[in-house]
């Protein structure tokens, strides 16, 4: 998924026609993939499930930020890491 829209890109480039839309969309998608690969993280909004071991401190550091909401947190005392009930 692109990090911006074709409309925003065209506005910044001062392009008002649609003749290059397919090519610009391709460039936009390639640039977005390159940026996310370079940063080694997803930059678009998505849903994640993380299993964290904790460090006996009150905080857990999540891999993806920013966090807009958390659906649930579970304590897995048996350390099954989502494997089983």
C-alpha cells in the first residue's frame, strides 16, 4: 500500500492530467515499498498480534508504533506463546 495518494503526489508535482497516472502509481508503490523495506517496518495502519516475554518490569515495548488501540492483553503463565488454550 502506498504511503500517500496519487492525488497528493500529482499536486506536489503540479500535474493536472491523467495521462501519467498508471506510471506515477507504479512509482509511488515502488517508493513506498523501498521506504518500508529500508526502515524494516510497516508504516500503514494494520492489526498486529505480538507475543512478548516481558522483563519483570511494568512496561512492555511493542514492536510497532504508534499504537492507536489495544484490543486485549493476556498473561500466559505457562509460556505457551499462543500455542494451545
